[in-house]
């Protein structure tokens, strides 16, 4: 019997219904409030956010955003947290654990940072905070993500937090007249235990 056929070690069940506040040196991650809707509307309307997330312009209207962010704290199978810049106190983006697979103890991760939060390491710290929560509090085994090939800045931030490139989804996004590849990356619980997001 190979190691790969052994049952997974027992671990406490992840509880995505708990919406924590995670505190770092530069950022605070917290559940969304009604007051965040207009701020997130401005962030999502930013052309650079749309480009880097592969979202077409005009996808999000205020009513849709109000319905979306108004229900994030009720979700029991995902965790959506607002990213607050501690220096200025403003909301600058979001960090999300979603597509939870309880049997295999894994989930996906995504993050977006608006124009007011770029270039200061806020995304890297927010990534470390929420991914650390996934492993240390939710007992997940694997967290994975996709990053588009035209976003090397995000890929570097993910690598700094311990994510490892696994492969390429070729031509996954049609953007401005050309096909863009997406890189699949992940970090595993034993890796996180060894480096805590600082490989």
C-alpha cells in the first residue's frame, strides 16, 4: 500500500460559518458591512481591478453588490473578508476562501486590491493572514488559486506567501483580442507549517 492510498489524518472540521477579524501589522481583515458596498463598487469599477480579475466592465451594479456583500456573512461554505489598510483605516479590497471541498480539506483563494492599497505589501500580508487562518484554524490541507499570466506582481506576492506554481491552464481568458494563460498555484499544510507564509 503506497502512502497515497492511506486515509487522510483526522482533523477538526472546518467551520466557515465563523467570520473572524484577522489583525496584521499593515492590514486588518474583517467581515463586510452595509457601509462597504459603495467602497467596493468604486474598487470593482477600477479598470485595473477588472483587467487583473478578468471581469468585464459594467459587471457590477450597486443593487447586485448590495445583495452580494449583504449576504457574505451568512455563508457557511466560504469566507469573504474586507481588507482594511490600518494606516488610513479605509477598505482597500477583499480576501476570499471559496469552493470549499470538505472531504479533501481544500479550497480556493482569491484576493483583489483597489488602487488605494497597491504597492505597499498589503496584499501579501492579507494573503498570509487568510491563508494562515485556513491552515491553522480551519485545518485545511490545501489552498489553491489561479493567477493570469499578465499579472506577475500578484504571482510574486503569492510566491512570497508560499504558493508554488503547479501548471498552466492555456488560453483560459479572452482579453483585449488575445488569449491569456492562467497559472495554477497552491500551498499545502505541511509547507505552511514549515514556513508560515515566509518561504
